[in-house]
C-alpha cells in the first residue's frame, strides 16, 4: 500500500484520511492541517520524510507562473529544504495540465460553454492552465489577481496584461510572509466579502476555493463554481448560498476532494518516482486512472 501524506498550512478542521484503489494500487491518503503554524508544518514533514511514499505541500505554493516565467515563494523554499528522502510536491506540476484538461473536458462533454460565458477567475497566476483554457473556450474572463490578492480595483481582461504586471509585483510578493498573500489557518474559515460586484456580474466563478470562500458575498444565486478542494461543509455552504452547480477539478474521495498537491503526490507515489513527473506522464496517468471532474447540481 502506498502512503501519501499532505501537510498544509491550512485549517486542521479540514483534515481527512481515506484509503482508495487507483489503477489496482491501494493508496492511503492522509491530510494534516497546521492552522497556519509553519513550525508545526516543518515538524510533520520531517516526521513523514522517509515514511511516506510522497508528500504533498498544501496551503502554500512553491511557485506561481505568469505565462513566460515563474516566481518562487521564499517561505515555501525554506520548508521543502528540510526534506531528505521522500519526494515532495506542491501541486503546481499537475495543476497546469489537470485544470486545463478539466475545462477542455467540460467543453467537449457538456453544454456549459456552448455560449460565451462571463467568468470571474479569482487568481489566474495560481491557475494558469485553467485560465488559458477558459480564454481558449471563448469566455469573457475577468482576472481577479489584483482584486483579491492585493484588494486593488484593477480587474484584468487578458493574460498578457497579467504577465506584464506580474513581472513587477511577483518578485516582491514572493518575498513576503505567505499569510499576507493567501488565506492560511483560521483565515480559511473566514468570510470577508471583497469586490462583490465581480462575483455578481459573472456567471461562472473559477479558481482556488479559499479565495472564493473568503471573499464571496453571502448569496451567489444561480452561479456555477469551478474550484478545487472542498469538504462536505463547503458543499453545503455553497448550496445554501444559492450556487447552482459545483465542479471540482479533483475527484471525490469519501466525501471531499483533495487539493492538487495531494493528487500530484498520489501520481508521484504510483509512478515510484523520487521527484515530480513530466507533464506528459501526468497526462497519461490521468487518462489511465480516468480522473474526470466532479459535477454536482446543488439546486
């Protein structure tokens, strides 16, 4: 049996453990949140280094990408440097191909994108593959990186505009404490509506769930949400807010979907690799394992 352990800066209330069979291989998947405590995160990673077949780094990214270059978070680099034996991944290697393929799957297999859709992408620099696929599908996309990360009234309408601004801002942001950039610990359970008009004027809300949950208004009637890791409580919260359809880019595993860091760690463990895999291999494994989005009609 493969042991895959996700260690996250996020809330421990979102912890989950499950045993699943993937491609004929039993996998024990465990997720531990550290409530924003980076020291505790390092301790857990050290504890499972050499014991787990692969580690997932959650609640913090090693890199963000802006079309032609990527930027490394200083805090994340400090964490992964403690790992000596077990491969550790943050999901970025898989995220680009998985989330692009999910949008392409929806285009090919549903009516969702038959008409031009208005989409709010809460943070495109974190999910470049998804953003690129939404533009390729002909969507009218509002990029919310500056709206939600920095609370600047600066909606962007092209990835080229994002890349130009990212070259200026990203080198600074990636040197800051990560909690200033992304919700960690108890922040992940908070709701402080921000830039509400962009949630309301778009038909589809896409991107990282913690950004969506933290900044969404109390009601999102009739909206479609395309996101990543959600618990059963998150699903109920979206249903109560009036969301019509929920799509998660990772599959349901005993009541919740895990983040791409854990999904990438699962693929690395199954491949028996000591490091992240090439994109082509991730693509082949996604097809072999028949990993498709989870679509839930909430209303």
